[in-house]
């Protein structure tokens, strides 16, 4: 075909498609499209989009028709068009890209317009042109049009710079695919035509050579055409990337994506010899086919898909593709008025569905998509999920075969896999979202919930639409079954079957849940998930493990733990108001826990715990473990609800406080070794992290609490006391100021006795209650002893060897307050300020070949050894001390320095800590003081 004939055919086709494009628009919208080239051709202060008189302007080979000038006059009466040649034209062409003028165009379609411009435009002026385009986008909104302008510089585009050249873009450069779609769908609004029109079919592989030949031989003038590049090959990474993006979008808008995914699958199956749609389009025109219906870009698309699926004998996929095409066209054939049946879109679509063999009833069902309800949507979802899953498997296989040549990103595959997993993977407790882009409204005015027994006599719940009788239940399949009512209510809510307006029928002989409680649950869900329609998970979210975004916890649904007493008229009165250990019987009032959680992957999970204390512990651990303690990424504050008539608000607040306190504990400093202590009923529970997972330990009674606190530790391990634990003890407030690497001594005086509490450098507790002769002397001997331990450890080891090595001693006095609380006051200890009769006592312990202890005491310079005195050693030392005391009184003997091999100190830790030395000191002092008591005069005993 001659060049002039090819150009004439393409121009004629372009004009006819423009006519079709205008026919689908309102009169005002037509005016917008018609006057658009003039707005880019000139800069008039009264025109929409005006930025400045120096904004790039002038479209090559453009002369506005009288009709367009009339429209311009209506926009600006002062406008006068002067026909004269410009010195240079800075805008080469305007192209309308996409479905305009095709059977796939609908009122919901947007306009992508390419503004092809000169390379010579300076950066600041190009910015003005971008501002003008943005202003015209906003002006288009007043015509009910969604318009996107994209600035294209041809030379840069040919080099593959395609950033943001489509509103459908994934953000990644897909130059060849974008160009392929451009050549078969674009409409020239004004300016230069693509030289691609003039490159004969079969010559695409010589595109550059052919284009240069046409210009050099002056078959075409360089200023009458635009060169955006040739396309005879698509790299696999492009159609793979496009398929990946469409599959990602297809999770939430399946009908829009299936056709494009199928096309990419076809291209992948044909690789490397791909039969491009643009090549088919051009071949048809060159072969003399000029009927628009036959070369409609979307008709060519569906025909290629049909060929592929028919060849593979995949009838169900073929029917799905045709449905997607029908929905894309958005021309409801069963509802079209007689006047519209004359239109070309109706006729073209009608002819297509006739060849498909669709019945009037099938068409009517599709046209009633806006009224589809849950049963129909469930069936359609199964087909769509199957298609998307199959496409993902196909892509995965393609990625394995062509990973190197296609430069396929494993991260992209991971993100897509997570998106599909979050949307479609079934797992325990997960709420399946059925309606993802299938139908607009599944809401039901009336729902019925029935409780029955399953085959194993286990309780189950059935969901029906409308009201249903007991007889009808036997013959009517339920919409859904569930283990409990809360799961079904949540499923209905997130699938938009119900809201606060829905009339609920509840037939549940064995369920204490009431309609009122159900309504309160729905209200709570609406308060926190008001949109109900889950938005897409972001790329950033899918790149990370799933995290909690919002969580609601319902406590005691359908249960009143105090119901039996209330019914009998018994009212408990007690100072114990803790809902986890209430009253004189220490009852746990929080029994059942039903939790609904939304994650960053937009998964909804329902978790039910129904076993009193263990239910609380499991719920708490599961919640904390969905965060990332090691990264300090705490879950958001949980929202708690308790509708129990008696103490419901108090129970809710108590659980809310507990969850928040635990989160604060395990997402704060030293969280990896922290321990959280709380009580439920009469049992203490210890929460702690192991391998970054929260676990719990049970302390059956209070007697186990102190040995737990006295345990050695391999690192600083602070204890956080729940606000209702040991309220009459100073221990919780001592641990509030516990510091790593510091030995903290606390003392509390009471009559002639003193209580000593020591938290060592790793948070282990030492305590002792004793009578004392002199407070100053007793405190100074503790200081001398602990200082010697600190020095000995520091000299023996480095901080690199031992974690949290003790470096200092701090002393505090504990006083009771008027409100029965405790006050901590820092104190200084002067170890030189001691009562008369006290002197230093050093104990050196060695291990023999059988790891038995050999003791040597140094008392005021005098040496006593177990090698010399054997079993009478303690008697000898005590006698010496008593002899040195002028008063002869048997007040306690204190050790001020102790050196013991690690093997004799006990415990499992590799390195000794201060608690080991204190316990050993206590053992030795106990034996010394027993011997001293026996030696004392009778009046002192």
C-alpha cells in the first residue's frame, strides 16, 4: 500500500472513532474535548488553565474550526483568533488514550491525554505547562470528566523514560507495553500523526530504518509526524510486571483486571514470538478492513482471548472473560431503551453476545449485578478466586523459567503472594471477605441466626436471609455456618450484609446472648470500622509482616459471672474491687473473650477464648505476639467492651488497663528480659518473652512468689507488678526504680526490727528481716560488703564479659504514708560511722579437690581456718568476737568481705551476681550468730 493511502485510512479511521467518542458524551463534554487543542495552542488570560503568556503553546499543523472558535468566544469574549504561522510550535500533538470511541467506553471511563512536546522547552517553562495541564484537569471536573494529562517528550520516551504516563501505571517503566497499547487505542486530537502508521506490517523489526527512509526520501515531512518508537518485541519483564500489577489490583477489582491478566498470560505463552494486538490492528487496516466494529481495539482484544481459551478448551475461563468484557462495556442490553438500541455500542455488543449464544435470561442476570446478593456473589467469587490463583501460579512458573532474562523481582512476587494470601487464604479464625469488587450492595434488611447441634452434638450456628421457620431450615441451605454467633455476626458485618438497621431473628435455645447484646456488638463494630469496606493493603504494609491495626475485645458475651448471686439476692461487699480477683473469694469476673482484629494486610480475624484464666492469658499473649517486641513496634491500644449488667464497665476497664500495661512493659526498655506479674483468682501469673514470643508461667500460690523474685538471672530482668498485686507491700514501688548495673539497698524500720530489700544489678531480690543493735552499723556493714563484691567482680571481669556488671550501690529508706502507701527516700551511708565494737570480718572460701569448702576467717587481723579448727570453726570465731566486745552483748555478727569460688556459690548462671554473695553471706552469718547465741551470758539470750 502506498504511503498516502495508509495515512488516509488511518486518518479516516481516527475521524470515525472521534465521532463515536463524541457520541458518548454530553453536549458540554463534547465542547470540552473540541476546545482542548485550542487551549494548548494559545495562551489567553481569560481561558481556563492560563498560567502566563510565555507558557509553551502552538500545536503543529493545527487550525481551529469555526465551531471551536465559537466555543472559545463563550469562554472569553475578548478572545480574537489571528491565523498566522508561529515561529515555532512547542507542542507536537495531543492524543486521547484508552477506551474512548470503542465499545469499552462508558461514563465511568476516564481520559488519559498525552501532550507531546518539543525537547527544546526549558525546565521552568515545562513546569508551567505541567501547571496548565493540572488546571485543565480541575476544569474538566466541572464537566463530570476525569482527565489526566501526561507530558511526553518523544526522544526521551523512545529511550524508555515512561514515568507516570498512564493512570493505570504500576509506577514501573513498561515502555513497550505502553507504546503497544497507545498505537492500537489512541486518538489524534490535534497535531502530528504517529509515523508508526506508515511502517508496513511485517516491517516492524526494521522500524528505525523504515522511519528514517520515509523522512530522508521526503515521503513525509519531519514536522508532520511524530516518532515515538517501534514495537516488534516485548521484553518478558514488561508483560510479567504488567500481569503482576493487574493481578495485584484484581484482588479488589477482579472484573477490571481479568482481561488484561489474560492478555499478559497469552503474551507470556507466545514468548518470544508474540502476536501483538497492535500488529493485528495495523494488519487489518493495511488489508483493507475499515469497518470500525471489526477493528475496535477491544473487539480485537476479546477475539484474541477467545482464540486462546477455545484452543485450550477452557470453557469456564472463556465465559468469565466474556462476562468481564460485558461488564467493561457497561451497556445493559436487557435494560436499554428503544432509542438507545439504535446506537452503535448497543448494536456491536448485541452482535457479540449473540455469537456467544447468551440467552436473554443470562443477560438479565448480568444486568442485575447491582442487585446481586450473597449467594450469587459467593458463586462468582469462587470462579474469580480460581482465576486469580491460576494466574498467580502461571506467573510463578513463568518466573522460574525466565527469571534471569526477565529480571523478575522476588520481592514483587512476595508482595503479590502476600496480597493473595491475605485476600483468599482460608485459616482458622479468619473472616473471609466474599465481596471484593463483585457487587455494590449485599445488605439485607432481615437475617436469621439459628443454633443447632452438628453431627458430633457440637453446637453450631446457621445463617439465613429473611425470616425462616424450623421446617424450612431442614430444606434450605444456610448462607454460612459458624462455631459461634460472634463469628457469624462479624462475618456478616465485614461482608456488609448487616448494620444497625438490620432486623435480626435469633433462635437459640442454648445461647444466653440477647438481641440487645447483638445490637451493642454491631454498634461497637460500626464505631471502629465505620467504612466496613476494607481498603487495599499498601505496598509498604505487604513488604512487612502483618501487624495489628485495630482490635476490639468483647468480654463475657452472654455471660454474667455474678448472675447466680444476683438471682439469689446476694450482694458481695468487699474492699477487693479488682475484677480479676474480686471479693473475699477472689473471683475472676472476666471469663470469656471474643476478639476481632484488623491487620495491616487488611485481614480480619476473630479469636474466641472461653476458658477463664487461660482464656485471658491466651488472648493477652496472642495480642502481644502480633506486634514485634524486638523492634519496639507495639500494637495499638485495644478497645474493650463488657455488656455484663453487673460490673460490666469495671471489668472492661480492668482488662483494658491490663492489656495497655502489658504492652507498655514488653515494648519498653529491657523488654526482652522483663517480667510482668499479675493475679487472677488466687493464682499469680508471670508473663515473659522467650525467643521474642510472649509466654506465661504459673505461680500456684503466694508462697512461690518470693522464690521467683529471688531467682538468679543471666541479664538485667526487671519485674513489672500489675497495679493490683502486692498492694500492701513496698516491693512494687521498689521495682519501679530498679536500675541495671546498680545494686539498690532499701530498708524499712519497724519497732526494733528492720526489713532489708536488695535488688542486685540484674534485678534479683534479696530480703531479710532482723532485729538490730545499731542501724548505722548494720547499714555500713552492708555497704562494705556490697562494695567489696562490686570491686572484686570489676577487677576480675570486664563489662564486655559480663552483662549488667554491678558498678555502684544506692541506698533508700522506705516510709509508710498516711494513705497506706509507701515513700522511697534516697539515703547516703557512711561506712566509717559505726558503733563501737564492730570491726571488719573477711571470709575467704576455697574449694578442695572434692569441691568442698575450706573457710578462712580474718577477724580484726586474727586468722581462723577450718583446716585448723574443723567443725568448731564457727564457735572459735564467735568466741573471739564476743571476747572483743566490752559489753559482752550478743548482737549480730556481720561479714564485710567474702571471696568464694563460682562453683561453691550455687545457681546455674555462668557468672556470679551479687545475689549469690548475699545468700552465701546470709548462710555463714546464720551459723556464726547461732554459735554466738550459745556463748552469750544467760541474761542476753
